[in-house]
């Protein structure tokens, strides 16, 4: 039996479609129901469905009044505020293309992205680094004034047209601009039952930043598309406060990366959460020990998902179909997946191979911005190749084996070692540098670098802080006389990582 899963595709996306209109389709009927709550330990800012739709459509009116042409790119430099959601959906409602970016990016990092994007407008919050770029800047305070404007009509069009762009780190050593169509939100319906178990009565608390694909879909757009309430932590909320937030705001579903679950359990060994039904985990591997510890502490299960920025999640456990031990879960309903061998054909079930998504998947990206060759290189025939080595069991369950490249994972963010290495080697005394994801405890991994130069760790830390976002900065610096290389003279990051982990007794 070959390692192929070919579920029937969901209903096709309507021919005239707008992502924002789909997300807010229930808003008129829900009216005063809470759509969004920005929550802290002591207070919450509440937005009703009626207010959210008014703000989104008013934002569309304000943006169009600036003279922006259909398809213009808008660079979003905003934090976890309601204005982020308003700007993102308002741009899409108007037929513009928002590009959310991490508020942690430094000025040099965001300048590089802006040069690639050539945005027509930058929408920015206070104290967030801006690019050195001639595009005009609309401040968050001015954006708030758009809420009262006459609502714009949704710009309808073909579902395959460009809707938004999201950045992901790639093996090339530079962030890649992933282009998604309006239909991406239509495809996310496969996750509602296939992962979330999400319904209109749910209150979903997500621990991530708005700009991240995980939060943007799971934390905001998906709850709104079914009429649920999205709960998002406000500025200053720390991991040890999430137990309190889950109780105080009656969260029924919690979504986070494994590291957040781990931090919560460090602070609270027992959690009384009467309204919580289950938790969602993505962004990095969920260990059996953490899954078991959460169950012991809360009485609820964690459901893991595997995905990537190019297609969001497509394999998952869910309340109605839990993952067997040692697996992530099953292909979601509507997915067409395969595990491919070196020749590009499906392997036998039980054999390892590269997980691939069929190009017919409605959630698959349009391609990388201005990089047709790089886009084409990710396909083998009709299959988009993820780079993740997995096995598919006889019943279709997917078990994760390893990443097929040296990509690192920092709290759920994929980080290219080449980007970190290039940044550090700009220091004149860094010497040769190799970045790895290093295991420092049985269930804890961090970004570490090996280097050969005369610079001290503190000097490299200071240098990294000036040119890399915080989540990309190494936590450990290890000096070596020489870096390990293979017979072809290429860095052998795996050998260095394994040797250091062995030295630490791991």
C-alpha cells in the first residue's frame, strides 16, 4: 500500500470572493457579541462583531481615499493591538495586499524586506522599527480615525488572486515572501473539524503574536469565520500568567507553541480550568512527556498539527480523531498528501520519505514573490515538497522523523542558519560561524552558534542584538579552534550539534 492520502476536495471557493468578506460574513447577525478581546491579568479590551466589521470597512474606505491602487502592497509594522487586525482585513477588503511583519525586526532587517516589497504604504505603531524606504508612513493613531468612515464595499474578485504576503525564513539564508490567494481562508475550513473542533460558542485564547501565520489564522480569522470569540494576550503578558487568563476569560480552547505550555507548567503544576476543552499545539514538535504533563495538570488533551507558511497546517490530531502514540495525527479532511521517495513517487506505508502536498490543495501558496525559479524548485511534478521526513502508517497516521535541512526552530519561528551566520560574520572578529538548533535539556532547544574568531561571546551578543530580531539571536556561543566540515569542505552542522549535546550528556 502506497503512502498516499487523497481525501475528496471541499466545495470549490465561490467565483466572486473576498477573504475579509468571508471572515466577517457572520458579523451582521452576531452584532454585539464579542469578536475580539485583548486580555491582560487585570483587564480586557473588547470589540464586538459589529464594531470590528465597521472598523474594517471604514479602514478600507480610508486606505482607498489615500489613492492606493488595487493590488498595492501595505507593510504592516504593528504590535498585538486591534488595529493590526483592522489594518490586515481592511486592506484585503479594499483589494489591497497587506504584508504583516514581526514587530521585533530591527531597522536593517525591515529595510531589506521593504526594498524587496516596494510597499506603497507603511502602517506603523509607535516605537516599532521602520524601514529606510521612501514609502509614506500611516501611524496607528491615524488608522484609528478610519473606524468612523463610511464603510466600503468589499472588493470582490477571483479567489486565486493575491490576497496577502507573509514572510518565512528559508534555506537560502534570507526571509522569503510567501504569496497567498484569497482562497487561503476558504481552505482553512478543513482545520475547523480536522484540528480545532471549533464552533460558534468557543472562546479561543492564542498565545502568539498577530503577525505570525499560526496566530493570524488560528487565533483571529478562523474563530471569526465561525462566529467564535478570539482572546489575545495584551502587551506585557508573560507565560506564567496564562493559567490565570484561561480561567478569568473562560477560554474553551488554548493555542500555543510547546515552549509556552512548558512555561505554564513550570509555574502551575495543577490548573483548574473548568471551561477548557482542549489545547492546540504547532510550530515545533510536541514531546510525549509534555503532552502527558499537560493532561495530568489540566485533565485536557493537546492536539498537535504540522504545517508551514506555504500551506498552514495539513496534518493534525483533533478531538474527534486523536493521534495514535508516536504520531502527529492524520491528513485533514480534504487534503491530498503523499510521502515521496528519492524518485518522486510515493513510498510504501511505513517507510520514511518526504511529505508532499498536491498542487490542487486550495490552501497552497501562489509562490514566492519575484522568485519563480525558487518556487518551481519546491515542486516534484504535481507535488509541493515540504522538506519534512515522515512515515505514513497503514491507517494514514503521520509520524515525524526529521527535518531534511538545517532549519532551526525558535519558539515556533523557523529560522535559517544561513541568515544568523551571515549576520554574525559581519563582526570583524567572529571568524567562521555555524548556527544550529541545540538541545540543552531533554525537551528544550535553543539557537546556538559555534565560532572560531577572537571575539568574546558578549561582543557577539551585542552585535546580534543590533542586527537580528530577538527570536533569531543565539542564546549560546561556543568557541572552537575549527568548525567541523565534511569531505567536500561544507559545514557539518549536525556533527557539531551532536558532539555538543553529547558533551552535555544529552
